[in-house]
C-alpha cells in the first residue's frame, strides 16, 4: 500500500470538504435570513395588534432577526463537523465515484500486514478517479430559486404590513406619544408636589390639602393607558385645585401692595414705615409682625398722636383692598384717640391676625392656581402628543362635526352644482299631474276662530281662577328676559359630570376638548 497515494486521496477529500462546508454555510445563510425575517415579521404583527410597535421598529425587528438568525445558521452550517468516512461516502454518492474513496479509506485503516497487490491497485484507482474530478464544475455554488423567491415574498410581506397596517402604526405612535407625555406629566406633578412641600409660606394643613389631589392624580396616571383616561384625571385634579384657589386673593394682594406703596411713599412715620414697605413687597407675615410689635406704652403723647394719624391713613389706604383690616386699624386709631391703649392693642392684635390669615389665603390660592395652570399645560401637551397621530389613525374615515347634515351615521352629501337636480336621484320621466304641493288645510290648533267662537266648546273655564304654578320660570312670553331663580352653580356639577363622562367615553373630538375644558373652567364660581 502506498502512503503517498492515500495521502493525496485524503488531501483531495479535505479540499472537497472545505468547499462543501462553504456551500452549506451560504445556503443556510439565505435560509437564516428567510427564517429570521419571517420570525421578526410574525412578532412584529403580534406587537402591532397590541399597539406596541411602530413602523420603523417593525423594519428594525425584521432586519435584526434576519441578521441574527443568518449569523447563527451560517456559523453552525460551516462549523458542523463530520468524519472522513462520512465525507468519503457523501462524495462517492454525489460525484458517482462508486465507493472508491470510502473503500480506499477503509483499506488504509487496515493493518499493514494484510495489504497486498489488490489493495495497492485499489488505492491507485481511487487516486486516479479523484484527480479527474473538477470539483468546481461538479459542485458549483448554486442557490435554489424557490428560496430566493421566498425572500421576495418576505419583502412583499413587510411592505404589505407597512401599507395596510398604517392606521395601526399611527395608533401605536399616538399611544407611544401619549405614554411619553403621561410620564412627563407624572414627573411634572412630582415636581409640583416637591415645591409645595418646600413652600414655607404654606401651613402643614394647606400643604396636605394641595398634595392630596396631586397624589391621587399620580396613582391614576400610573395606571392610565389611554389619552382619555389621562385627560380625565388631569381635568378632575385641575378642578379640585381651582376650587382651592380664590380668584379674589390675587386682587386683594394687589390692593394690599398698592396700599403698602402709598404708606411707604407717604409721611407715615417710623412706626408704620416698615409696615408699608413689607406690605408693598407682599411680605404679609412680616407686615403682621410689624403691627404686633407696635407698643403704644413706649411712645410719648406727640408720638401717640402721630401714630393715631398714621393708623387712620393706613385704614383709608386699605379700605378698598381689605375692608376688614381697614376697620380694625380704624378701631385702633379711634381707641388711641380716646386714650384706650388696651383697646388699641387688641385692635392691632386682631389686625395682625387678619394679616396672617390673609397671607395664608393668598399663599394657598397662588400655589393652587399655579399648580392648576401647570396641569392645564399638561393636558394641552397630552392632547398635542396624541392629536396628530390620532388623526392619522383615523385616516380614510369621516368624522361628523358641527354642520354635518343628516341624522345618525348617514353619509355626507356633496353640495349641489349650479343646474344640478335636487336630491340624490334624478327626477323620474313618467311624471303625472300633481297637486303642486298644495293639500287640504287641516286645523290642528286654533284657540279661537275668526268669528270669535271657542273651538273647545266651553271646555276651558272662563273665570280668572289661577291654577297651580309649576316650576319657577316665567310662563308668560311677555315676561321673557326675567332672571332665572335657579343659580347656575347648583346645576354646574351635573353638567360637569356629563362632560367628564363624555370625555372618558371618547365622545368629544380632540380638536374640541381644549375649548370645552376652558369653557367649564370659566364657569367656576
């Protein structure tokens, strides 16, 4: 047996094996692209119907899945090992070598003592057959056209999904944008809470009253899944905060500032000079402390007279902005004029308490108003986030708005062109003489004929007996214009309940919601 001949046979076999592994890797690479892309497309469609994926993410998912499975399949196909005997039998079958190579390897594995001339001739015959094989010609690199066509089908499937799934992608985009806006609103509310808790001008009770609706809003927003739920939560919280805000507080504060400026600029003396400056700077707490620190017992009679005059001037300056405080200062001035220092101290103490209470009211009103304003901005941001994508999700559908004719869900008819026939169908040609639109007059309700005869035949009483009054509105048309006796605040809550229910049920178009919300906000007493 010639070792050279069997070595050459094995060398050819190894060359064939490497080429076969490369071909196998290429084939399974294409198959990996197809399998991975199909898997990514199926997963993308599932996520699409769940509203969890957008168009660019679907494309990225298909490409990523195809690439990963392609790498995995190609590497496995190339590195998959098989023995030399398995390779010999495979190439004997594929190259029609009639088991020459596999037999040569089996004979080479036998003991050298069993070798004979027949074995050597078989080795030489195997080598001769192997050297005559052109492996590139016998085993060219080919791709199955059916597999290539499946790649085309996969691409068409992705394109069809992008085209026909456009409304679903738009809805997913809207949902994603709304969720992002909700997360931003949660962060905003948490920041509002932190600012309220760190506001030293608010008492603990006021901080609790302001943060309680905000905490409830946070819990509801974390569970909100739709734009409507988020808007309903923010709208309700905004209404609660607005109820804590007194619109007259800002006007009252402005009046106190103007009064403080008058006192600071006027000749009020040292006793009330700091009081006026602090009042002009809206520091009501320090202004209250200035009043409390006035000690009439340490003043001389001329100074007491000046203080009485200063208190009178302060009362006049505060008469419009805070009548209660003005009255207390006037009482202090009057008590000082009467020489009743104890009554003056009591009046100043009451005035200081009024200032503190006013400061607390202004503080909670400003904090509540600012928080409500920020929640209103949050609603606008959520509507803006979901508005455009929501309209894209409804592309191709008709939404009835104000001015849409017809009842129910009837289709909107286009306006008639000049000279076109009236109606949705042409006028029939077999026209018969009609009545010209005239019919016999049928009296339905006539309380009295022209002759003065009573139609009801005396069924109604002729006396002037008054019947029972139903309701509280005017029954005589001549009395139209009289004020209703039912305050609108008593029915406002009912209307707000209907508005919130319509908002939660998605019965209000997106473009109307801001206007309706502003309308109900303006109705708050």
